[in-house]
């Protein structure tokens, strides 16, 4: 039995959820935001070079990598050559699904960004994202962190890679996590997100990847069961 079987992955997912709840309960979002912002706003918000290197550039790089993986479903390159067509499709669909999930949650959520709060020169009042149905009087749509999902989305691809290309998976997961945290921290400095927004984005992408993997393994088991019945008939 492989170490990272579904049962253990479900347990890890639950543990990460509990840790996220503890972070939210700690109330550290605002103190962290105050390290970079004050009544005059956030100094790094309008820094052109910083925004280019930590926002625009990574977003285009993420899109280029995703496009290359999508092309690789039909014309495999590099490590994709050792993967079956269904595995290549799962890799791409899980990454896209993770990014879309974060985008949809952002659209539905009413939590505003730190730079929208009155404390940092905006108009909104701080309201926890756990308080549903209560608007903070700001523009909202800031939770979870969409920009960080440009890297965290690739975390979802680790689940199929751990089976199909384990050598790649060993670098893929820490690379995607470190890149996502770096993008999230940069947005924290700019006042675009609280740390909880970044952490929830990571958990969402992980969970979407696990859901795709669960469906893929269920499909395999059903196929094996159907073949067994045909052979017995």
C-alpha cells in the first residue's frame, strides 16, 4: 500500500483544515497587516517594479505553464511522456479546477481586502470571513487569495503526479507551495490580502486536487470491477 493513500490524504486534509481554523481563531491577520500598512495605506501597493515582479509576471508565467501542460495532453513533452493520456488530462483538469474554485469562492464572498479597510485608508470595517451574511461596507470579493492560486493551483496536480511521475512530484509539491506562499506574502505586503486568505487558497487547491484524485481512483476501481464481471461471465 503506498504511503500517500487516500485515507491518509483525507486525514492530512482534515488536519490542515483544523490548523486553518486555529489560525483564524488566533486573530493574527490584522497584526500582520499592520506590519506593512497604516492610516496612509500600504507603501508597497503602488510600487511598480514590485507589482510587476510579484503580480503581473507570475500571473503570465502561471498561464504559460498551464497552457504548456494543456498542449501536453495531446502532444506530451518531458515528464508528460511517462504519463497515460488520462493521467495527463487529470493533471490539467485538476489545476484548472483548483484555480476556478478559488475564483468562484472569491466572487461569492463579501470579505474586502486589507487596503479597503478604514484602518488602512479605505471605507470598510473589519468583518471575519466566518461571519456570513454581514457585509463590511467595502467592495468585497477578496477571499480567498486569487493571485496566490496562480501557484497553489498546481498543488492539485501533485495527486496524480505522485502515482504517475513520483520523481517530478517530489519537486512539484514543495515548488508550488513555496511559490504560492511567496505570492501570498507579496500580496500581504501590498495590502491585497490577509494571511488567512492565502492559507485558505492553498487548502482549497489541495482539496480540489484530492477530489479529482478520488474520482479518478473510483473510476479505475469501477473499471476493474466491470472487467472482472465480464471475465467471469
